[in-house]
C-alpha cells in the first residue's frame, strides 16, 4: 500500500498548516502569550480530564479537578492498586495528545467543525461542573476548594466561547479554530513532556509530576516513564497525521484514490500520593 496527500485533503492540510504556523509564531512574539493563553488553559482541562476519566474507568472516584492561572492543574482521586495508579498517571499527557489526534482525525473525516466545537464545549463544561465544583464542594476540604474560583471562571468562559463560535461563526472560522485546538493540544503535550523529562533527571530538583507519581507507584525511575510517554505520544501523532494527510491506494485495476466527501460547511475535525489520595499534576 502507498500513502500520499490526496486532493481532497489539501484544503484541510492548508488550514492545519496555518494553525501550526500561528501557534509557533506566538512563541516568538513579545507579549503574544496572552493570545495563546485560553488554548493553554483548554489543554490543561483536557489533561486533567484525562486523569479524571481514567480514574473512573479503573474503579476509583474523583475528589476534585482544578486549573490554576499559570496553566498548571491538579486532579485528586482515590488511590487504587499499582495498575490503576499507572493508568491514571499516564492519562494526562497521553490523553491530551490523544484528544489532539482525535480532532485531527475528525477534521479529516469531514465532521462539521461546529459539532466538534460544541462537543468540546460540553466536555469542558462537564469537567468544570462535576469535578471542578460539585466534587470539591462535596468533599469540603480547603485543599480541594482553593482552586475552585479560577477553575469555575476559566471553565465557564471556555465553554461559552466555544459555544459562541460554534453557533455564530462562519464554517471557515470554526474549522480554523478546531485546527488550532488540535495543534495546541499536540504541541503543549509534547512541550510539557519535554519539561517533565528534564524534571525527572536525578540531578533536577524534586518537583511533583505525573512521572514522579509513576516512580513512587512502581519503583521505576521517572525518566523512564517520561520517555515512554513521549514515545507513545509521537506514535499517536504519527498515526493521526497519516490519517489526516494521506489517502490509501489499493492496487485495483483502474482504481482511483478513495476520497472523502466534503462540503462547504462540513470539515473533518481535536500527585504525589498522599495518605489516601493520588494527586495528578500538570506543570505549565
């Protein structure tokens, strides 16, 4: 089988390229971080949501989820067995990369950008209300309530913003925003993993990270887990990119590239363990 950029993928690939160029350019423009700040907070919600969902899927409960102004986040869950801890700790960075990859695949599959933005709005709102507000209030501890105000504010604004774009923006604007969200999830996941890798060095200061949680649970050095997550994230990204830009050619006589339908409005669319808890951290 051979893979090549198909004609129907080129407009979408151009939109994704523009989103990637804009994301990278913002790193080098003074004070431009304010423009990418909402996307950074969005990725943090996805990262922490990955921990929360993994905890639920492994039979644990989520006590709180919070996002901080500096782009970091924390998710407190009950502590299960070693395997459960491994899954929960791994679900942050891998989850953010997987979400970005999912957006890429949805773009390629011609799912309406408005539908994707609406779905993303619901995801953020659900994480905010259930794990950011209801769960911390029910637990009633100051540690889980301290991050509630900003989490509620950020989650509410992001949810409303995504809904407004999905409802009122043009198809092209909505598609570009989805591409930007996908790029931000991918780039932030990779950059955060690079940071975690260096923080996991024996010569670095001890900083609470998901990799350190894994080391505490398994006895295997944190650098190993950071490197493993990087490799897994790159693999996920490679699969998603291939799905995004390539069409599969089969050796049927007279066969043509298999193209996907496209319309003007439809585009393929992204803790350190305590006595009784596991805290999953995401550093900025």
